[in-house]
């Protein structure tokens, strides 16, 4: 039975964060250790595949999970239909990626294609697993979240030991995929009987898909920005920067992912608080935040441009201190990214029309990253990649601010019936 928004206490939150935190910590250790253990060439293939495929996780998690967490408190009568339909889809969704990986591993086990398809399967099963633990949290069973990530932490640590003994990228990915498949099956069984009864309500289904697409687009576009730019870097004259830059990016992204997870834990609560006059206040706050983001990112671009022109930043980024350079450049843009994420969170959890605003802003940012990256990355390598990301953030924040200009009117009253489920 689906009820109102769950009250997440500090003890439960601490347990959830401990599970995710332990897993992220082991991932970070692996990120640092795999580079010297595998060597630059093998690690670069794996690292590029991980970054390029990272948007798959966001595609499977961001929109569906945020939609369920937002809508269940507002549409308790139709919540079970959504959950059962999600379970039915998740039983079959990973199958194509798993089959493709199995075929590639059997036919060309020594080539990069198998690693890329393996990482694609790994990201697919990761996305399904994250969505499943989110669904269990939504129905009031958060313990599956922390327990699942405890298991993954142990497996990840064991695999790192096997890498020391000679396990290569393909075997490493295959073991992770196998573990995640087993965990997915266990969570699906515990979620209950799958059903596609929701098909009898096509109008309802269309509104759900629309909400999923709009709510998922900010995170999908955020990951796609990095994926597109790393792909450009991998085929440029600066391809030797991929390994160190991606290693720093994975460590830095762990903190961003923890922020996104924490916000998602509180989405049911925020969904109810940001109805009516609360939504108006949330949109006004988001508009103030985006003004600061635009100013700070423009200052960041000016500072990076000045360093690029006046110092040997490009040479330093390719030398022995490359990791420190990337760490400093990534850290400097963290406050702006955190702020624009929070602004989008406030907006998307108000009413239905607001999700169109966040979706449009995210798409504008992705387009900016792609276009500016075509110039900046071949010219300045990884530094150009960060310039393109900052430019994308400026456009995203500016679009949010512009579109929120006329969004000060009160939103609809609290939604209780499924006819308003896309709110």
C-alpha cells in the first residue's frame, strides 16, 4: 500500500548515507588504484567507456525515480499501478545490453568493443539497481538500499584484490555486471508481482512518460555533457589527458552523486512542501540562485582564460602535476554546479509546467557544451573541456532565470487525485 511521504529520520538517513558512502569510497580507491595496476592504455579504454556511458545510469534513474518519489505522495490511489508497471519493465530492460555484452565477450574478448559493451551493460544494471532501491524506499523499505550497497562494497573490494592478482578490465566489468544482475533479481522479487494493467489507461501513461522525460532530462544532460566532451578529448591531440582527468572526475563526481542522492531521499517531503504558495517561494529562490551562478561561472571562465593565456597551464596539465591541476579546476567550479542543481530541484518539484522549464534549460546547456566543445577541446584539451562545461552551466542557469521570470503566480492546490498526476 502506498502512503504519503515517508518521514526520513536522521538515523535512517545516516544508514543510507553510510551504505552509499562506503561504496563510493571503495570506488574512489579503485579509481586511483586501477590506473597504475592496469597501465595507462588499458585504463584509458575502461575510463573513457565509463564516462561515455555514464549518462545511461542517469537515463534509467533520474527521471523514473524522481517521478515516482514526486508523484506517490500526490497520487496515492494510482501509486500501485505505477510501481507494478515499473517492476514489469525492469525485468526485461537490461536484457539487450547483457546479451550484447555476452556476444562481444565471446567473439572479441581482447578488443575494446567488449570492454565498451561490458561497461554499457554495467551502467544499465547499475541504473536498474538504483531505481529498484529507490522504489523500495518509496514504499517504506529503505533497508534494502543500505544492504544492497554494503554487498556491492564488499564485492568491489574483493575485485580490487583480484586486479592486483592480474584480473583485467573485461573480467572486472563482467564480475560487477554479474553481481548487479543477482541483486536486481532479488530486489525485483521483493518488490512484488509485476503488472502492465496501467496500459488500460493510455492517457495516464502518456502523462507519466512526459513527467519522466522532463524530470530526468537535467541529470541526463549533465552526464551527457561530460560524455560528449570526453569523447571529443579521446579523439583529439590531447588524448593522453583522458586517464588523469577521468580519474579526478570520478572522485569529484562521487560528491555530486551523494548530493543528488540526498536530495532524492527528501523528494517526497519536498514535493508536498513545494505545492501552492510553497512552489511560488521555491521558484523565486531558484531565480535568485541562478543569478549568482551566471556571475560566478563567468568569473570562472575569465580566470581560466587568463591562466591559459598567461601561464603554461596546458603544459602543466600534461606533466607530472596533471592530477593536481585537474583537481583544482574541478573544485573551483563545484559551488556553481551545486547551486544550479539545487535551483533545478526547487523548480522541478513544484508544478507540471515547471518541469518543462528545467528540461529546456538542461537541453540548452547540453547544446552549448557540444558546440563550444567542438572548438575548445581540440584547442585546449582538458582545460577546454572544463571551459565548455562552465559555458554550458551559464546557459542553463540563464535559461532557468529567464523562463522563471513569469512563474511567480501561485501553483495549483495540493494534488490528491490521479487525474492531476503529472503535476
